[in-house]
């Protein structure tokens, strides 16, 4: 099996929405750290307290669904 390290290891993890996340931005708590986040589907909105899945890491931003 392939071992993922660094930000690649975060893909597929769940994160808690701290500030509303939509196609323009927001914040999530991921692996104990606060990350900038953006909804991978620009039409979706995730409200604080929701759990989202990390689809991709783009620089310092988690793309979530």
C-alpha cells in the first residue's frame, strides 16, 4: 500500500466547519489545525458545526465536499 505523507495524508479526512464554507471560502478545523477552506462545488454551502470531507489540498486551502 502507498504511504501518504504531508498534505497528501489529509485528503479523505473529515473536517469540522468553523466559519461558513462556500465556493468563495471559509474555515475548517482539520487534523487539529485551522485551515482555509472552499467548497469543491461552488453551489454548496456548509454551515458551522457541519462535518465535511477533504477532497483536495490546493496550497494552504482545503477543498471540501
